[in-house]
């Protein structure tokens, strides 16, 4: 073997060895750098009222005072997605800011996004929800409240109070309370 060929062979072995080492390291690095994964909660209820009656309450973005703990609603924008905003002033003095992200009257779908994250109030971040109404048997309405969000702490090894399980439990509880309040509001009318 000539000297030039030997150098190429050594260089090739070094390159392949380095590539193999890097390849074995990448999956671990990718997992370690990944952080929080999106979470999802879907809750449904049946409301004893026709969809049009339920839609009249759900779609009135500026009048969400039926939500549990809300003292009053301050709204701005023209009920247009990505323009309409509401500030839910809570009975405990706090506030929640939300943006209307979707309004589809024909399909009876309303989307919203919480702006700003108060992990003490809800141990989740980047909360978005889609509320969908569907006709149900007997002139009733099935209401689906679907949310996508992240746990309250975005990096690996979150504190126990801001991990995935805590976020899932809190959002499930929140959505069940919202659905129960909607059901009570519509069925009392």
C-alpha cells in the first residue's frame, strides 16, 4: 500500500468512527433537548337543548360570564377571529386574557387561545381550545371541548407541581367545570 492510500484509509476510519459516535449520541441529545410535548384533553357533555340555543351562548364571545369564577367580561374587537379579545375578570381579582381564534357558525365551532400563562391559576401553558356542537338524539346537543396545551414548565425535569400529570388533571377539571356551567346556563333558560 502506498503512503497516500494509507493516509486515506486512516482518514476514512477516523471519519467513520466519528460519524458512528455522533450517530449514537444524536438520539440521546434529541431526547434531552426536546422538552415538553403537547398535551390534549377532550371532554364532552350532552345539553338538553337544541344546538341553536347552545350556540347562542357559546358563540357570544364577549359574554362569557357564565364561566365559573368569572365576575365580569371586558371585550374588544368585532367578534372576528384573531381580532376579538376578552378579559375574564375573575371573582378572586385575577384576570384571564383570551383571543378568539375560530368562529364557524355553520359548523358550530368556536376556538380560543389563552394569552399569557398564569401557571398558578392553571399549571399549563399555551392553552388553546376548540368548542364544537353537534346535534344529539332527542333534540339535544353534544358539546365537545377539546384543548391542546403544554405543561406548566417547558424544560425537562419540571417541578412536580408543573409536570404533565398535574397539567392534564387541572385542564380536565377546568373543562368539566366549563361544560357543567354551560349546561346549567342553557338548561335554565
